[in-house]
């Protein structure tokens, strides 16, 4: 969905637009919202037009809806245009929240809904913005319809939906419906999501429920995620459950992750649980990692652990990297640790390289070590390249050493070329020398070409010198001396 929501923690500055927007207020032109729309249409004389009105919306404190570009300059939020609450005097006074009591953790804020209508009263575009920001519309005139309740606004949007044939226009209406509270808006979104319409429209309706406060939202999204015929709608429903404030959403995500009929939705649910966090979500992810029979889901669950709080993620991943019976899980855990706080897991990486029975897992750990600063990882790479019992792991270490600078590394590679027991390790060391930064392996490659006891390796060294000679004069001279004898 297009709307942008920001956490407002900084001062605001605005720069007026060169072409000011003319606002024609129709707030008192008719007693009803649709009546005022009729007046606006008559004034537009059959042409397309922009109309806007104001509703109240429960939302998280500090969050705002912004339509149009904003930038941060010196800790201030900068935008272009005149805020609606300055352009339209009526909006300077905030709407009173309905109902007898406030909603815990929420604030009631004024939101402007702007709609562009074509000649047939179908919707082309919509805009949603907090009234302390401008509307960025491509028009000279805006017809202001005043303030409305969420239900009256929903009724008008429902009528517009019936007149809008294009899927794009319907999605624009859904964008506006997403900031409407109350049963009527939720029921309309449910009707759209469960209709026979295009999946992209129905998916947008499911996504729009993510901000719903309706008590049936979690159950509705759960049914869509588990049973809808469209994969797009199912995935949008899971993502909406991730964002839904209702704690029941976690229960439904757990059910989808553990018992869902479709692997793709189970994986989406695992990701959503990790994003939400909490004790039940963590317990479920941990259970799936250690007990589920689907290795793809296990791998996805391990990857999702990265999104948990750092202390939880490190503890879980380190245990998986050492003790999990499946190599794919151990490798994914090491990859995740390398992404999070690799310097806190150096000893674990080294242990895995030395002790793990699986070559792919050892390679993942070596990769993590190679990405560490040299003062932490270089000594381990050198030791592995010399002493590891598996020649494939020695080769991997040598390949990582190819990118490490310093005479010490050149000496290690030279030793491997001449002393390793396996030809493929010696070949890897020669290749690493030929790829050294700044060509500091050329002298050793030339020496191998002249003195190595293995004729095949001498031939490989000559070929390497020939390749390097195209770009490095030192290699050219060494090759020339070799040929001249």
C-alpha cells in the first residue's frame, strides 16, 4: 500500500509551494457527505475533480500519515506545501474522539481523505494524510467536504467502489479505507477480501485490515491466510496478522506456523512471529527449529531468529550451530550469527571449523571467520590451512587467504604449494598466489614454475604467469626470464 506512516519525534518545517491550491469549502453546502459531493460534482461541470474530507482515526501515539516527499535536515522534518490545518481553518480544531473512554495505547488523530474522481465518479487516485501535513495533488482546486464520521465516510467510499471498474481505482479506495475505524469499514474490507474479485484487490483489502481494531479482524485474517484460493491473498493476510494489534493474532500465527496446510504460509507465519516477538512466538520458533520435519521450514525458522532481540537470537543460534542434528540448520545458524554479532562468536566459528562433520557447515564457519578483522580471524585461517585433517577445508581456508594482505600470508601459501600432501590443495595455493593483491605472489609463482617437483604444477604456474603478464610487467619479466632459460 502506498501510504507512508512515520514516527513523529522531530520538529516540522514547511516550504510553501509556488502554485497555491485553491480550496472551495462545501462543509455546509449540504447536510450529508454524499450531498456535498454532489455539489462539488456540479461545480466541476462534468470534469474530473479532487474532493477531500476529514475523519478521526485511532492510531499509535507519535505516528503520522504523510502524503508526499519529506526529508530530514538538522533533525527537522521538511516538507513542501501548506499544512491542511493552516489551509482549511476548520481543521485547526481537532475532532473529539467518539465513545465514553480512550483506547489504551492509542491516540485519536485527524486524518484527511482526498479522492480524485473521473467524469463518471469513479476513483482514479486517493491520498491520506494527517492534517498537519499538506496534500500533494495535481490540481488547482480542491473541494473540501468538511468533517465526517468513519461510518459516513465508509458509506461514501463504498458508493465510489461500486462506480469504479478498474482494479487500480479499487485499490486506491482500499488505501483510504485502511484508516477507517468501526464495524462498517471492517465489514466492507471483509466483503472485498472474500469476494470473487482480482487477487491483487482482495490482497490489498486483507493488508488494510492490519490496522483494524475490530475484534473479528484476527479470526478473519486467519481464515484468509489458511483457506483463500489465492497465494497472494494468503500471504497478505499473514503479513496483516503480523501488524495487527490484537494479541489473538499471535495465537493464529502460531497455528499457521505449526499446523498450516501450505509450506509457504507456514514460512510466512514463522517470519511474522519473529517480527512480533514475545514469549509464545519465541517458543514456537524454537519448537519448529528442533522438531519440524520440513527442512525448508527449519531453515526459514533459523533465519527468522535474526529478527528476535539480540540476546535471545545469539543464545538460540549458538546452540543450533553446535548441537542441531541437521547440517542445513547448523549452517544457517552460523550464517545468521555472522550477520548479527560475528565478533561475539569467534570461538564458536573456530570450534565448528575444527569439529563439525559436515563440509558445508565448516565452509560457512570459515566464511564467517574470513570476514572478521584480521586480528581476530587471520590466525585461525592460517592454522586451518596448515593443519586441518580435511583437505577440502584446508583448500577453503587457502582460498580465503588469497584476499588477505601481508608477507605472512604469502609465506603460508608458499608452504602449502610445496608441502601439502594433496595435489588439489597445492593447486589452490598456487591459484591463491596468482590472485594476490598487488601481485605480491608473482615471485613465488615464478619459483614454482622453475623448481617445483610436480611437472603439472610447474605447467600451471607458467600458465598463471602468462595470465598475469597481460596486466603486470613483473609477471611479464618473470615469464621472459623463464623462457630464455
